[in-house]
C-alpha cells in the first residue's frame, strides 16, 4: 500500500516537473476568455439540410459582423450579441425561409466544450468557449463551427494576426495559435486540460 502511494506521488511529481517546462507562462489559457465561437447545427444530415446550414451560417456571420465589427474586446462583443439575440434569430430564420424551408431556429448563448481545431494557419486548443449556438429545426445533423469574435470565420479575416491582436489577444496568445514549434503547444494544452480536470473534478 505504501509502495503504491509512493509510486503515485512520484508519478505526480514527475508530471508536475514536466508540466513546468511547457505549462502556459504567457497567458495561453486566456484564449478561452477572449473568443466567441459560432456553432451552427443542421436539421439533419440530408444534402439539402446541410446546404441550408451553410446559408444560415453566412447570414449569421454577416449580421454578427455588423454587431461586433467595432467592438474593442469580448465583453463588448458579448453584450452586443446578447442584446441583439432576437434579431440574430430572425436573421437566421429569414435565411431558412428564403431557401424554401419552414424550420424553427433557436439560438443558445453560453459556454460550450469544443475540440481542438485548426483554421488555416492557426490552431485553437480544445476547451470551454463562449458560444453562439444556432440550432436549425431538429438540430440532429452535422454541425459547423468557427470563431465569430475575433472575426476569423471567413476570408475576411485576412491579416489574421492583426485581427486577433486588435481584439485584445496578446502577442504571445497570437503566437501560440499561429506558430509551429513541433507540437509543443499541443502538449501544453493537453497538460493544462489534464490538470484542470484534476482540480475541477468532483
């Protein structure tokens, strides 16, 4: 029993030591609190429903961009989206009707778990991000997600680094998403998530 306890303690110490070399020291975890994700869920996996999902996505992005385009940070962007949630719902609903369908559209705001995802030249770690979820009809089809704020969902996010920096991300936070160091950042994120799980588990 004592040997097992000693072994567990040793492994834990080694893990903490290894983590010390790669744990975020430049605010990587802050990424979770500086972005708004867009999550659009199709009515079904049918070809027409999947095509409709993209039409709704485009409408949501265009309207959201008009709301958050001048926002200085995520707090302001969240406020704008929350205050105009009903209008955003109507915009998405209109896109459904314009494309010949009669599905209901529901928008849910709140934190949601996302997997690690690469968008062009940058990668976001898995984690809980504030999310705008657009549920079309039964919302049982494949989904689509990206970053709504800063506006990195579309090619309009040309000059991605500048866009991210303008939204309040530090240079180090931008660097960890856009620079390739042989996978080191993935290791960092995995360790952060592992330790977070330990300290938040009930």
